[in-house]
């Protein structure tokens, strides 16, 4: 759900005259003089604050500025699996409870750090992939000096491409019992699709050490993809709901002048953006937030059939009654609701942090004045 609440303070007395006549007229707090009548055109632009693209993205995505450059940032993505001795070492099963030498064993598995389903791929500027082992066995599975090792390889989950790897050699490293050991991989200038798969290959050779075999003891293998800075990403935007509203203040004297003198009006809606999105929306104009999209024509004015086409002017007419109703509102709220989808295959869109979209609603009215 996309929900943006902005506040736009646009005074009608600042409206720009667009009609021609012997003079230009600005709506202000003063009363219009009684004199020969003229129909004068006034343009009343009502723009929203820019809406950032992060509102269309999965909740774990945000924006930041790093060294003056805007980037997307992603919450840490992590997963881990616990493997018991009995799982890794089948030969240990019959030795349960005995104090004896630990048999040699080999074990292979993988851990998937999976992105949100709507996050298809990320173009990584930099990230840290922390691979760790928490050893809760009662011995070191590397069997230092006996040729044990763990090979950890990080692959792109979507394509299978190798991102990086680390080889933990028991000849020079150890995994002491009861300790957590981490190995950090720095990823940069790469694309990750769907997530990361970490393939684990463990070789634990016999070394003659004696322990009490407890097949319920375990070792945890895990991966944390963190400190993720992203230059662009591709995400699924499938009928995301746009729900935006903002409020406008009309000068009270200007309201009275408008209500008494308007003879015709039309609206012009324009949405500006540089996004790969499409959809339909409608607008509601009401005297309170609660009245927006109420379905009661006595409490709101509804503008239908609007679209997300960028820089396309969409126009329609407003009645004198509509304008009088708007002028009578204690405050004027403008709301937009619509359904947004990506315009790419599978409703996908590619996003960059600098993208935005903004709505602009303009009332073009003719008021009858005296000179």
C-alpha cells in the first residue's frame, strides 16, 4: 500500500490570470468593484509534493545519500541452518553416548538468502556478505593439522553465477568448540537476482581425538547480506494502490468572490514522472479527509478516468455548482486513488533513486467581474 500525506498550501489569491481584458485581475481578500462586466480567465495551479519511488517498492527498500550520490539501501538479508552431528556424520549414529574417536565425514548443503518476491534484482554498488559458522559440537570439525576444510561459495540465486567464495583450511585456521567464526566477502559492481545461495562443502577427516559422541550437538552455518547500497533495482509492481491526499487553503474573501462570480470552469490534470508504470486513477475534492472518496456527491467532487501517462494533459469540465461547492468547503482536500503496475514483462519496472512522480491539478475558471 502506498500512502503519502503531504501538505500543499496554495492560496487562491495567488492564482495567475490567463484571460485578456483591459487589466489583469488577482483574486484577493478585497471585493470586486461594481462596474461594466467582463469575463476574466483565472488559472489556479494546485501541485502535490514530489512522491519518491520508494513508496512503490518492497518495505525493506529505502533511500539514502552516500558521498552526495543517492542510492537505494536494503535491510540486511539473512538466513542460517543448524546441522546436528548425526545429520553430518551418519557413521556417528551407532556411537551415540560412547567416548571414542570421531569418524571422518563429508557433508554438503546450501543456504538461500532470498529477497522479497517482488524484488527481482538489485544492481549492487557495494555490500558485505558475512558467512559464519557457530560451532556447538564438542570438537573442531576442521581437525587442525589433519587436512580438514570448509569451502563456502556464494552464487547468484537467480542465475547461478559465482559471486565470491572462501576456503577455510584446517591447516591454518580452526573452528573452536563453542565459538562463532565469520568470514567476510565484499561484493561490488554486480547484479544479484532473487538472492544469494551459499554452497557449503565440509570435509572433516579422522584425527584420532576422543570425545563423547552426542549426535544432538550441532553447528550453525549462516549468511548475512548487509550494508547493501544499490544504484538501481528491478521490482514487481502489480496493482499497487496509490492513496495520496493534500490540503489547500483558500482565502475566505476570495472564496466569496469565486462563489458569487464564477460562470464556467474546467480542470486540467497532469502527472509528471520518469517511471516505467501504468495505471488508472481518480481524484476526489472534498472539505475534509473523511469526505474524500465518500461516494456522496454532496460531500465531494469526483474526477474520473485519469491515467498515469506522464506529461499528458487530461481535461474535464466543472459546473458552477461544483465550484460553488468547493468554495464553500472550510478546507479543500484533494485526494488521488489508483492502481499502479509496472509496464515491463510480468509487471516489472526498473527503478533508480533519483526518479519521482508529481501530480498537478489546475482549475481554469472564468469569473464575471465589473470594471
